C-alpha cells in the first residue's frame, strides 16, 4: 500500500471515529493505534506509551495548566461581568457602544483566560441578553460574541501559541509579542464590521445610549484593574527575560486566584474548588489531545505519510504565495473538524521547515495559522463557539447565530490577506523589543 493511500485511509478512519461523537483525544489515539498495529503488528504496543509520554514530557508544557488555571479563576468569578459593565459604562455614549464594549470585553477577557469558549460564555451570558434587550439584531449580538471569543487563542497569553512554540522550538515570548498588534487589529476590524452590520440591518444608534454618572463609571474599575495589571506584569516578566513561560504562568495564576478570592470574597471551599476542578478538567483534556496527537503524528511518520506529503509540497514548482494559499486552505478545512491544539501538534512540525525554506517568517506564519484556527472555531460542523452561544442563548435560532458569525470569517480572511501584504504588522513589535532573529 502506498503512503498516500495509507494516509487517506488513516484520515478517513479518524473522521469516522469523530463522527461517532468520540472525544478528540480518543479518536486520534485509536486511529493511530489501529494504523500502527496494521503496519507493524503487535510489537508496536511497546512504543505506544513511550510515544504518548514523550509528547507531553516537556517542562515548557507546565505553562499550559498554569495559564488555564489563571483563566479558570477569572471565568469562574464575576470578573467577566465587572469587565463588561465597566466597558459598557465608558462606551455607552459612543454610537454602537454596547456592541463595541462586548467585543472589547471579549478581547480583554481573552487575554485573561486564553480560552475562546470561556470568553464567549462569560461575556455572552451578559452581553447577548443586554444587546437584544436594547434592540440590537439577535444575529449581531450572537455573531459578535462568537467571533470575539476567538480572540482568546490569538491575544497573549495564548495556549495555541505556546503549543506552536514547543512544537517548532521557537521563542514563546516572541510569539506572544507577535500576536499583540494582529490581535488589536483584528479586534478593531471586528468592531468596524459590527457597526456596519448594525446599520445594514436597520439599527438606529440615535438616542439608544443609557446615561451613567461618573461615580457609576468608576465603581467597577477597582475590581477590574488588578486583573489587567496581572496580565501586564505576566507579559512583562516574560518578554523581559526575567522569567520562563512556566514561571510567569505560575506566578500569574497564583496572583489571579488571590485577587479573585479577596475581591469577590470567595472564602468558602466550594467556589475555590470549582476553579481548580474546571482548570484540571480543561488541562487534562488539552494534555490528552497533545499526547494522542503525538501518537497520531508518529503513526503518520512510521507509515511515511508525513515524508511523502512534505516531499510532494516541497516539489511543487509554484510561486511561494500559491504554496501559502494551499497551506491556508488545508488549515481552514482542518480547523472545521479538529481543535487548534491537535492541528498544531500534527501539522506544525511538517509545515515549519517548508515555510522557512520558502522564505516566510515562522512567527508571521504562527499568527496566520492561529487566525485560521479562529476561523475553525466559528465554522460548522464543529464550530465550538457556535455551540457555546447556542447553549447560553437558546432563544436565538441556530441559523441566526451561524449567519451572524459568517461575516466574521470573511473579516478574518481579510486579516490574513492584510498580513500577507504587510508582514511587518506581526514582526515589527518583536523585532523592536527583542531584536531581529528566529
């Protein structure tokens, strides 16, 4: 059997398993085990545990559960609501201020949690009912929150960029810095489209704003500012070379828990226990996916599938931008079915040498890849953020949620095109702060 045929059968088997509703990690692992057994027989069992362990036996991975714990502390507390209220009260006189404050809250909350579903759920629980109550079209309300939640995997600290950095042996601090300006740019583009969409659907901004006193505007800031300072401090020690990603994440998680417990008086056992339970559940899920994806990648390599695909791509005598277009199509399609972590672990080691050989900056490519992963989070059939919005706003028809999110997919594709023409948007800040280099 040729490697290409084996690869097609392996991918088909994976999609069949995913179609049964099996968890991602189990589907990846089972498909890989079946392929290895068919290829090497029962003797392949000896390498299964070692391969999965090797996939997560990296000290840098300690930063993942720490950042997840940091996000869980914020997501499991009223911090999201305070952040939303603070932004709403300061932007309420701006035309379309409510939808702007929702997307802005998603961007800031994403920086606190690094999780797209947590961002969409936390901000959406308050933002969607408030927007619909004030007359915003339901598709605008649902679509803006679903898209805003995707910023969680681009704006640092980002678990997706951590996994990319470990998989490609690139600097996590430089990756975080590379995501700052594109993250702000994408947030601004989301805001611009949300306002255009409101106007297009007949929403009248005139006379819609609610007036707040200065005292009301300032009332929520004391509880929001500590979280912003923790994020800024975490990124500062990371970028400044003062601490490793694991150390910065650990300190950030500890300080976040302390602020949450003190600010919201969570002195009982159950609220604190819920924070750690949520963090452990999500961390174990991510680590299981990483381990299973490593086994799946090992199966692809053992069957010479990876080498065959890499050779075929490398031998394509096409313009490098055509090559990049092919890679982007592959990433968008893969993102519709698999979570970002699994895609990066499986594809980054394969694509990294190809894009470097083609003359592309690996940090620029990391941001383009991440935006592709964002597209997958609001694209069917998986579209995790779409399911989150559907769960927290069951009164909004699924069709309206989907059509409200689709334009943001086009906005993200436009963002990729802009980054292709102006790669300095990604590379300028890390080069200024850390100097040029890989």
